[in-house]
């Protein structure tokens, strides 16, 4: 057996006719840039999430940049962000001359620990860095504790940006991701729960000002016509073909979320007692973008990965090095009590195959391979 880590082929097989017909429509009308599918996608996403504005763009990273421009982040200002995340969540601050301030996550949910936000703020304040906002990350598919994070932000006069690159399609206390912060960003990278066939992203907001700035910055800071420039900007539009693909994929997205949740529950059952499986509390739903288990302390993770690979089970490490230990980020401020949880998790996490087309049989094979490998480790 040789299993895929993410099975995009099965999804394509299922909706190929729909995708082909949508691409054909684009080829026929020929509006490759900002064609009607882009507007249609934005409208569908607005209705789905229940926000006033959706601005599609060229990637999740560009969505973050556009959002920060919309929030008027200035050089030298600080933004609190978890250290245990994908590079892009932190990268966007230095790209705008601003300062990422690394905060600790909660061991169980892999998302920002609201109780530790004050320590990150204090660390930045002690360096005279004016902190203006927080980027929360819905890591591995579940939203961060946005209610508590928003409360902290409110009492400290900060804005909140939800990096939902992995958690689009989820809810917290019945409220949809996309509405949990001033502005929310997502990614349509192919491996994401809602992915296109290239790079893509979107931002969601109810703020007319953020939407106007982001929409203008998406096209070189364009004003009321093409050759009027209001501000600095980028080429950050979503291709019409990618919007067409996303419209086709949205038709199966909700069902795929249900299938992902069923797969996550079955993994929890199969692996119970052997490894620590991820927790998602009842106030949240998860898109299970990535299924990440925790290996027992001091387990040789490389050996486990090799043994699983021999058994045809692909694995990945998201993420082996927290951001505050990465070379370009070492000098930025961090929680004054250190980031031990982030550092420990980077050593013990292991992500295993997750996608909507995992059958029970395949999951049983994966579960068996993991248990066999853990037994070998225990005997050594
Ligand atoms: C948490 C997080 N933020 C941002 C991004 C950036 O998205 P993109 O790759 O579309 O630029 C990703 C993508 O992996 C991500 O996982």
C-alpha cells in the first residue's frame, strides 16, 4: 500500500466534469483577469459566511498583506502572533516593516493561549514597541479561542486578524469563521480544505474601509480608474480560472467537511491509548485541514516516520521549528516567560494522512501501522 497524504485525485475524479465545464466557460469568454467568476465567487463566499465584503486574491499570504494594509499597520508597530505556525503568519509583518511579537499557544488546541497574550504584550512594551494588533491562527483546522482573544484585544485597544488559511469552513459558538475578527484571511492553496489548482486566497470583513483599501491594494493601489494610483499596492488578484475551480469545489465542500470530521473521529477511536490525538472542544468545529498527533516525549520521531514510510504511510511535520527560532526571526520579541510549549510541540508533533476520501479500511491500515511502530519503539 502507498497512501497519499492528501488525496486530491479522488476529489478531482468526483467533480472533474463540473471543473472542466467551468474552465471551458472561462476559455470561451476569455476574461482571464477579474472575469465574472471572480465576482460570483466573492458573492457566494459573502453569502456563505455572512460578511459584507469578500476580496479574493492571489494567495493566503497576500490576503494577510492586504488585510494588514487595510488595518493601516505602520513600520515599527508590533503585532502579536503565535510562534507555532506556518511562516506566512509572521512573515507579513517584517515585509511591511512591522514587528512580529511571538506568543505562546495552548498545548491541546495548538492555537494562541489567551492567558499568555499579556506576556507577549509586556515583552514588546518593555522594548518600546507599540503593539496594535493580534493575528490569531486557526492551526490544523480549528479556530483559535477568538472570544477570549477578542476580549483581550478589546481591553488593550488592539485589532484582531484571524489567519484562517487552515480553518475556513469552521465555527466557534455557532459563529462562522470569517466573522470572528475584524478581518479574516484564508488560503486556497491546493492542499487546503478549500483549495484551487494554483495559488489563491481571500479576505473577509465587515469594514468598508478595510475592504476599500484591500481592493485597491490588490491592483497596485488603483484609484477610481486603472491609471490613477491612490496608494502602494501589488498584483494580487485571483485568476478567473482559479475562481471557476473554486466555484465547482464549493459544491462539495460542506460534504467534504462532514467526511473530514468522520475521519478525525475514527482516527481518535483507532489511536486511543497509543498516541495523543488532537482535541477539538464542543464550542468549535474543525475543518481538520491537518491531522496532527503527539508522540510520547523523547520518542525518536525520525525512526517512527521511517517505519511508517516502510509501511506505505506518508507523514509530515507541521512545524519542526517554531518561528522565534528561525534565523530571520530570532531577534524579534517574544512572551517574556519563553515559548516552551511551542518548542516542545515542534519536537513531538506528527501529521498523518487526512482528506475527505479516507475510507475506514485505509484508516485502519494507517492506525495499525502506527500502533505496530509504537510497539517497536516501546520494546527498544
Ligand atoms: C496558517 C497559514 N497562514 C498562511 C498561509 C499562507 O497561504 P498561501 O500559501 O496561500 O500563501 C498558510 C499556507 O500554508 C497557512 O497554513
